C-alpha cells in the first residue's frame, strides 16, 4: 500500500493537526497517511484529533527528536 507522507516537522501547534486534517481529505476511507512532526504537543493533539474525528492512530513513535504517526482515515 502506498502511504501519503506529510512532513510537518518544524511547524508548531496547531499546524501539524490542521495539515493532517487537510491531508486526510485527499485519501479514501481506510487509507493511511504518515505524519512527521517535531512539536512536542503533537502527540497529545494527534490522539485527541483522531478520537474526535473517528480516525485511527495506528502507531506513534519518537526518533531523534521527531515523532512519526500513522493515521488511518475513519469516516
């Protein structure tokens, strides 16, 4: 499966979430996007965003000061 990648590194809140919301509009239900972010608040924001919008936070990992999220579009 090809996964769309969104580079939101060096962007501060709320831009990583807003860009994720926009990117999810361009993929079909059940498809996934990969989001890279460096803002430390993005982890909590991404979790809340996915829960509120019906998306699935498939994974979240931290490496070298950056976070990598895999988000599956819900509805």
